[in-house]
C-alpha cells in the first residue's frame, strides 16, 4: 500500500546541462552527450531507489523538454517556420514550430532510452510522454485545420511509440496533460478520446498527469489569479473517472485544489502529489504523511500512490534529492500506521 512514484522530470546534473533552468542547453555533443545523459539517468535511478521510490523513472534526463523532446523526431513539423502562439490560454507567448504535413514517426523516439533504463533497475519503471492536447497547445497548425483532428493524428503517433515502450519493458506509461485544466470543454469533447487513441492496445498501466505547472514565474502568477479554491478539476474529473486511463496524477501539496474533489476519481488510482515543486523547502516526512492521511478521507487507501506534485526539473539537485527522500519516508510512515 502507498507505493511511491514521481510525476516525471528530475534536475539535470551540472555536467549535463545548466542547472535550475527549464530548456537548458546540453553541455556536450554527439557520443559524449549520449554518455552524459545515460550517466545522469543512472544517478537518478540510484537516488530514487535509495529514497524508497517504488515506481521509478529516467527523470527525463534524455530530453531538454518533455514536449519538444518527442516532437524533434516526428515528421510533418517545420521547425524553421515559427509561429507566435499564446500557449496554455495565453499564459505565455512563445515562438513554436508549425505542423505543415501529416505527422508521422520517423522511427522510435525513446525506445533506446527506455531499454537502457530498464537494464539498470529491477523496480517498476515509468515513462512519460506528452499528451495529445498538450502537444497541440505547444505547436502551431497549418495542416489539419481543427485542433481535435491534429490531436487525434498525434495520438496515433503516440500510440505507436507507447507500444514500443511497453515492449521495451516499461510498466507505466504516463501522458502529461497540463493543458487539461485550461481547456476543460475540449477535454470532454476530444481530449479524453485522444488519450484513448494513444493507449489503444496497451496492456501496461496507463496514467495521465494533469497539473498547474512547474513552479516558474508565469505559472505562479497564473495560480495567484485562480482564486482561493481551484475547482477546474471538478469539471473534468467525472469524465476522467469514466475513462479507460488507469491512474490520474495531480498536485495536492500546498495546493488550492479542494481535497474533496478526489472523491470524483473513485475508480482510478490517484498519484497523489505530496511534494511541492514550487518551493525550495524540503518537506518533512510528517508533512508528506499528513497530505496522504487527508487524502484517505476521499480515496480508498489502496488506490493512493504518493507522488510529487509535478516534475522536479527546475530545482537544485540537492533539494530534489531531499524531496525524494521525504516522499519515501512520508509514505513509509503512513504505511506503518495504516498498512
Ligand atoms: Zn506537472
């Protein structure tokens, strides 16, 4: 009971990329870069195991960013044709690449990374992919015409990739959909249908991570504008609960999401965010245990997997290690008391 896992990303060590930065450039090239990424993944596997994390990940050490790391290897995208786009409903304006032709995989995107990581741990292994809606909110469309159509095309591509990752020994495939609490109507109209297309035929555990974003400036300002109670999830949880996705990952540590909303996910495993990613303060195991105990009022304890609120990528490495250890120790406290 209370098996632990992480949302996905972990900081890049200073020898791999500039620390405490999203989109930090690599510090090596070619074979040397390949070696450096693998070394970084090994460090994080060991740190997760030592912290008592049950379902581990490569910490996204092989990619600069969770969306573009995937898109880089997809055909149909013109990277030179930049379009200015307000993403996450205009929370940030960025120059994004443009889809100009049908999207297709040139070959496997992450299989070698998954196989490498698999070879170095006996624990269950999770791999994260961007969700179709979030991809479509991070790239401009000059080909499909409707966002729902482009999402379905990407979902097909993601499904091919997910099947390969499963074959490489991945136990949990998680789709990251931070766009889910921004476009609530789209979630119900086509977002979940696109996820279903992405998981078609998979036998491994499937998860979706929905969240209010990394602890970066633009997100902190956006969160302040959402008011005292964040009820966005109330609109989408019933649809998610009725979906075929196995697990839902969301933030519950220092969150304004009312804990009672978890009651709307009664048929899902809940990856319960018990680690704040927007604060440098390292939680005590008791604080983590407290979030878990609160959740047990709404979710069957057998369905709770203590997790981080979101990725830990932008944090200093030592802070991230401290938070992993707090997560493992906090879950152990509750396990001892309840389990
Ligand atoms: Zn997140």
